[in-house]
């Protein structure tokens, strides 16, 4: 099931209907203030209450996969832990950027 909507409202509706799920996969706003956009500065990813709803929604043994920006992952992880989750692993996108591709460093 994929739901598109305000996550707080959608999770609460499911909980109220007695629905439980095997996993919650989410890509909340990264809270970086991307280009001054308000949707990326809601604070929702750092709120314990967000993750408490996800925890209530999960079946026992269920898992959460939540994406975050690398520079503030720790803030989201603390909120997730405070909601009752056990942090077991972390997956990361590793990428390089800014390497001067047009410059032959062997000539220096």
C-alpha cells in the first residue's frame, strides 16, 4: 500500500482503523531549507511524535526505513530512538562531488 498525503493524518487514520503494517518506508523533508522552500523546513523529521505514530502503526518485529540528509541524520535518528525504535543499521548513499575532472593532477 502506498499512501500519498500528510503522513501524520494518514498514519493516524490507519491506526484508528486498526491497520498494522510490516514496514514504514519514508523520505521526509530533509530540513535543509532547500531553496528557501517551506516544505523542506517543517521540522517533522525531528519530532518524536512523528515516529511514535510510525511505531504504533508497525506490527511487532516491523521495521522503519527513513531517508535523511547526511548532515542532519543524527537529529532524525535521535527522534526515532526517542519514539521507541532500536537503531540497528544505517544505509548511506556515498558519492563524490567537486573533484576537478578536467585537471590532470599528474602534471603538477
